[in-house]
């Protein structure tokens, strides 16, 4: 990274001046897209820094250094999707080992653990991480890791990151945290002791519903080397084109998050007093049970609000009646996205497990975009009354 990249600068400045923001050779205002699979050896006795794009690509490397800087880590890794980042990272574990996981983890992570890694002999126990005692109770002789997601998806439950990572360290456990919902603008888990931070960069980091990507960051040298070996060995890398597009989106992360969060707070307050809404989940609400812990470890509440409209039929009516948000899987984009966890992100979860985790048939998840919030509220109000 160049000297222009100063770690002491504020987050908004780092987003724009991250080291590869100006091309060293030409002065170009963005890092070139190195659309090459292989690299010439000018001198066979002195192998080049890059030799094959699965093992390393300068455009991808710029993105990897960028996310490492933003998360306060040292080593970043870019993958073809969030699930590619998460699945590759889980391969730090071996057959016979056990991981403790947030119970309302992202549906894809749940599916990975229960249908794929389970087959390879990697065991998992899902616990309610709002209750630290149940985390401790899940410890087994073969436990090797703890996987957190906070706020969780879609019920926005809060895990105490510092408490969990301190306990994990005492027991020699690796800690991983899916930071997709908060992004490094609002939450930097490495500062709270997490070993590895993971992202579906498909969401807020890229921000425009046009890129599929995943990221992993660690501050630890040894873990960095192991992740590099896995990324190269599995071949789950992000392409140069997508790396460039992701960096383009990330430059506006703070501007987007600030706007969307302000709107999300307004939406959550409005929903809380709506007669047709049974429950609202948002860590910024005064009555959210995890609010204090969340405020101690995060700089904001994010742009995702989940709420219960009272039943599956009502939820479907609302989803069909809204005019403004995309009705879709995914979140974290310039346009608002309304999704239905029971039939979308958490469809892989058996109904009884889903209900146990508070993902009811009436629960919908609103990811607030950059539209005018008054228009979004008027639109949702009409849909709720439909
Ligand atoms: C979307 C998502 C993922 C998976 O990411 P993909 O890019 O879709 O593979 C993982 N975790 C969370 C919290 C997500 O929202």
C-alpha cells in the first residue's frame, strides 16, 4: 500500500483514499482492471509478484487491501460470493471438529453447516447468542470455533462481541463474525477481538444490486496465510471485473449508509406505532432488548428493519401491494428491498426450526434504500391497509 494511505485518517477519507485509488503507473483515477489469467516471467530466476490470477490478481489485491484497511485488519480476501467466503473460511476446520453458531444465522450459512459441512464431519451447535450462558454451555472437547452474526438475520438479535471473543480466546477457539448487516462503517469486530470478519459484499458494500461477492479479513499473520492457501486451493476467488465494480460501490458506502440508516430509524419508529403491525425488530428502538450492547460495540443501527404483520396471508398481501421496494431476496442496495424470510432467505430452514427462531410467517424484512423516506412510508402504509 502506498504512503498516501494513512491508517489514522477518518473512515470517510479512507473510503476514497485507500492506496489503490490512483494508479501508480498512469495516474488513472481508478485501479485498472487486470483482465489477465496469467503473467509473463521476465526473468525465470525472479518470479513475478503475480503469476496466475487464481493465486493473485492486482485488481483483486487492491480490493483485498481496501477491505483490510476498512475493517482494521491486515489481510483481506475476496471471493466469488458471500457463501464462497464463508464456506472457504469454514474449511479452516477439519473433520471431527465442532463450531458454535448463532441460531438465527443467515439461511445459506445454516444450509452449509447442516447439509454440507455436516457430511464432511464438521459438527455445529446453534445457540441463542443473546444468552451468553447458552454459548458457554455449548462448549465441547472438540469445539474449535465460534461463528457470530450480529445483528442477526432477520430478527436483529444482538451478540456481545467482546464478551464472546474474550471467552473464546480463553478456550483457544477461533472467532468468526458475519458483518454483512453493519459493514465496517458501523461495526469493526476485529477491534472487539474477532479473528475473522466475513461479508456478503453483495449487500451494502457493493450497494447497487449488481455484484455478487464475498470478503474475509483477519489481522493475524498465521490465519492470513491459512486463508490464502484455502482461497487459492479452493479457487473460490472474485474476478477482476467484479473486484473493480465492488470497489466502485464501496467508495460511497458512508454516504449510502448514513442516508439509509436515518430513514430506517424513521421507518422503525413509524412502524412501532402502526396499528396493523404486531412487532418491530430494529436495534435502534428504545425497547430493543439488545440495544445497550449493540450501542457499546457499533456506531449505528444499520438500514434493515424487520416487522411482523400478523400472519402469512397478510404478509403476502403486503408484498404484492407495495409499489416502491423491490420484492426480492437480498438487501443493502440503493433501492429499497422488501423480502419475505419464510419463503426467501430462510426457505432452507424447516418450518418448526424457523418458528422457534422467531422467523414467523408474518415476518417481513425491509432494507431501506435511498428513496425519500416519506414516499416509502406512504407506500408501505397503503400496502398494510390493502
Ligand atoms: C446474503 C448474505 C450472505 C450470503 O452472501 P452471498 O453473497 O449471497 O453468497 C451471508 N450472510 C448474510 C448476513 C447475508 O445477508
